[in-house]
C-alpha cells in the first residue's frame, strides 16, 4: 500500500515537472537590425553650381547726322552701334519710312554681327530711289528706338504748284489802291534810353488799311532806327513771328552804329499794338490792347476783311514810311524775319511799291496750305474750326490769296532762306513751297538737320554778310 502511494506521488511529480518544462519562458533574444534590400551606396559630395551666363548689356545706339540729312536720290542713314559685352551680339536693324504727308513707305531690315567690345557703323538705305520730298525715319535696333527724325530727298525739286485764283493780282491791286488812299500820318516818339549819338530810336505810329473795304484806318506801330550822320543808308525791314504775348517787357532795339536805317514793324494786333504801357519801353503812350483775338482766325473766310490782308498791307505801308525818310537809301532795301516774320518778308517783297534787293525768311509760315494742314495740326485746326459751311475746296481757294507759294511768283530779288528739318510748326515742306516758286536766280536755301522751330545760331551774322554783299 505504502509502495503504491509512493509510485503515485512519483508519477504526479514527474507530470508537474514536465508541464513546468513545457511552459517555462524561453530566454530573450535581442532584435536583429533591418537589413536593406540593396547595399547602402556611399554618399557623394555635391558638385558646385555652374555659373549662370552673364546677362547681356544693352547695345549703345545712335544715328548721327550725315550729309546734313539732305540726299540726292536715296538716303544713307548711319546706325552707330556699340557692343559693351564680352561676346559678339547680333543687331537686328530696322528703318521704317513714311512721307511727311503721312504716306507709309518702305521698311528696311538687316542683321549685323557686332564683335565684343567694339563699335560699328552700319549704313542703311532704301531698295530704290525716293521722290523729292521730306521723309520720317523711325530707326530701331533689336526693337529699341535708336532715333526718329526727318530727312530730305532733292527738296529743291519738290513741286508745290501755285493755286492762285484768277483774280489774285486784281485782289492785291485793290488792296494796295485802298492803302494808297489813306493818309499815313506818321507820328514819331523818341525813346531816349535806346538812342545814341550815331542813331536815334523812335516809336512810330502810322495808319494802314481798315479790316475790310470800308471803315477807319487801323493804327500800327514799330521801332524806327534813324542814323544821325545826315546820309542815306541801306534799309532793313524787320518782321516779327507770331506773337506769344509774353508777359515780360517787350524789347526795344538799341540804336547801334547807324550803318543801316531800320524798321521793326509791329503789324496789327501784335507786339507794340497789344502791350500795356508797363510792358513797353517808356514812350509816353497809354495801354494798347489786341482786338483781333487769335489772329489767324480773325475774319476767316472773308478775304477782304481777313487778318493777313491787313497785315500784308501793314508791311507795304511800313516800307512806304521808310521810303519817305531822309536817312533811307531805298534802292538798297532788305528784309528779314522768322516764322510769321518770314511770311511777311515774302509778302512785302511781292507787294511792295519798291523793289527789294534781298530778303531773308527763316522757317517761314503760311506756305502751301493744302499740304501744310496734312503735315501738322496747327493752324489747320484753327482754319477748320472757323470755316463755317465752306468745303475744303472753298477754304483752300480763300487761303490761296494769302499763300506764300503764290506770292513767291512775284518775287525776283535775292533770297537767303533757312529751314529746320525737325520743325513741327512750319515744316520744311512749307518752307520750300515759296522758295521753289521764286522767280529769283540768286537764292540760297540752308537746311539745319537737327533744328526745330528756331533761329539758326549764326542767323544775324549770316544774313548781314548776305545783305552787305548785295548793296549796290
């Protein structure tokens, strides 16, 4: 019994030990690291960035004046191109042309390789000859503007055909007859501050034609320089440009050396005739006012009352005044003026009772209205605003009486004319209109390629040399 009990206990102990052995925790095994699928590639240091190409600098561009920008048949326009870069650059050159009458012309294009750090001059011309006239050149390089300017082709061959009406001569004969019937009644007031021993200066008042076929005479004024040596002297008439009515004091010429008898005319409504007393050199007279408004528009369409009929007769009357002065040698008669003053030179020479020896019109106004109004806006805009019911044909027929290209057909004296190719007020086309219709054989046209509406820098010395060479 005892042996059986011991056997049972041994069996139970063995069973318990077996169960314990089966359930005993296994020893902890450390985690193995993850193994990549491919071996790790050693890192390579970054390579330095390649330098960006240097940004190209703009080409330096210019279009210098060559041949005074007056050419025979074809223009030769020089593009001066400087390349400041360290590499060669291709320049795409383009020149677009149009006439001054706004007719589109040829576009010329070409490429040129400009070496590094160098300057090249590229001459551009047209494929064929151009007609006589003035042209606008718009010059570009690589789409950048190099210059925009006007040049001329055979300008003395431009045809601005006279368009005077059949009664043109009769019209002006009637105006001069009306003037001759008026008592000039000259009144002279000395300006002592401007006079000297050689030459006295006077403010002069004279009567001129009314603003129409009837009415009271119009008083116009001027400054008269009278030599004091008792001898007759060559006469110079000075005519003014369109009045700006500058608020400053109106200048009065000094007497000078008395070599010439001179008259500075202020025609109706302008200069002396519209300045208050404090805006003139002291002359003992009161205020003067402009009664004409915008002179170009005054009585527009009424040829017998139009402003320039009266203004042209003022010039004729001023010459008559000078012819009556003992200091005047009227056989040597000259005139100069700029812009409107240039137009008055032509008018005086065409209509005067006394033949002129020479005139010098600079950038002259009032030439070839039909073309003038196409080229620039003023004074065409004033004309069109004031023409009322007139058609274009009627308007130009009216203006033809006051067109310098028609007056020029009556002029045979010597002429020294000047024109600025970049003039946007009185364009060169309008300057050539009277010049090309002159009867004169002794004439000179001087072009200033970069000048606008201005006097040439040597104007006074140039015209005096021209005048003195023709004194009889």
